[in-house]
C-alpha cells in the first residue's frame, strides 16, 4: 500500500524537518505553485491526475493556507482521507469563519461589503476574504466600496491594547494541547522593524486564552488538526480575531519545535492524512522569557545582522529562514528575513536583540 504524499504548496524548513522525522512517510511529491497552472482548476486537476497515475498517493497535504482548499478538492476527487472542502473553505474565508462562530464567541460586528444594510458611517476595517494576518487590511469610514474593489469583509473597529495567538492541536472538538503567546504589538501595526512573539507564562491571561481556544475548537467542522488562533485584547476583554487550520507562520512552528520539542507540522501532516494527531505535543517546558524575534528591516535603518551572527548571541536556541531578503523593507506584517528563537533573556537583551534584527545596530 502506498504511503507517498502529494504536497501542495511551498517547502517550509520546519515542514521538511517534520517529514524527516516521520518514518511512515518514505516519499513526497511536490506541487509548489498550483495557482500558476494554466486552465485554473482544470489545469490543477490535470496535474494532480498525472501525479496520481504515477504514484497513487495515500494523502494530499496542504503546506500553506492558500492551498488548503485545493488540497481538499484533490482529496475529494480521489476519495482520500483528510479535512473536507467545507472545513477548508471556513478556515480560509473570513466571512464564512465569522458566520460559523456567530453568537458563540465575542467578536466585532461584521458584514460583507456588498450588504446594502451594513452601516455607512463609523470606524471599520476592510479585509480581504482570503488572506492571513494583516495582509490587505485597511481602515475605512464605512462608505461605499469602489466599483473595481473585490468583495471584502467589513468589520467594526475595536480598541486593541494587545494581540495574542494560541497554537495547538485538536481532535473530536477538544484541544489536545495548546500554547498561548503574545505579540509585541498588534499585527496591523507591525509595518516595519522586527517583531517579537513571547510564550505566555502561566496565569489568568493564559488560562482565559486556552479556554477561548477550546470553545472555538469545539465549533470547528473538521475531525482533527492543528490551529493558529488570533485574539485581540480590548478594554472590555478578549475579542476573537481569526483562526487558521495550519501551523502558524512567521517562525511560530519552529519556535515551539526548538523551545518545547512540539511538532505542529507533524500533527498537520497526520491530520491531512486522516491519521491520529496525538503524540506531537510538547516534551519539555520552556524557561521564562522565551519566544522569537522576526528579523525585519526598519525604515531609516540598515540591514539586520546576518543570521549566522544572530545565532551566536547568548540565549539563542535556533533560527528559521524567512520569506524575504534582509535588505528589503517588509512588504506586509508577514514579511521577514529569518526568525530567531531565544529563551531566558532579560528585557534588556530582548530590546537589544530586537534592535539588531531591525538593522539598528551591529555586533553583540
């Protein structure tokens, strides 16, 4: 029986390490840019048909949020196990996601931009339906959308004092394990310079985030999987941002791998293959002041220090490659040169390392 995998999307380093650890997966065939196939969906199926006739895959794995729906379509075409098309659509469409959680979790009021009954005056955010993090997000006064603009989600603005994320694994509507973390500033404001994400230590904030994540996981229409959830803290309490049914980007999966020996990508591969997602959780406890710093050039600054130099700094556990050259200014909140995973640093060291990874200084 074949155990080969058809991988739809990019070859992320943390994903490749997970494949190396999986002794039950001897072969993987890659389609790295399925959206570039001519003939749209017909062209995509033509390529997967060719690949299937040559390999007879046991599973189709989406390696990016942008390929979750394509992978689900391929699984349905060949009768393979794994998440459904409906689950993939809800996880990648902000409107469907919020509608599936309506009345079940606190979140801003929201409308489609085409809704004739939506408010026309006030402070709102306009968001693309199918992008992650803050890509394409912009403030709006609620007026009519321009004719050329694509359909978007209109969301009531909330006052944000902090932004958190929770990453983990669920099965049968229950969270098996999860890790809450806090960003140094809300993602929408992270337009330039390094970004940090620190693991939360035990306390009331961490407890509330775990509880909220469990409430949402109970509503996810997928048997099992990994999740990356975003929560906004407002003066009135926590507000749900969004969830993804894939490992968090920006070095988050590598952070949990290096600091906790947790394997989000291993669990993701298992879920997308219809296998048990247990056994991938943390195997150690991280020391205080642990997290990551994303190297991102700041406006008016030089280039962030080279990753080889950054890895020699005290308290560094490892680094994971990014998605943009270090000399480039970030194109969006998800652009970074590399992620530096650290532990046991005092606040002065976090501040100094963040400056070095913004291009604001040299040396240790």
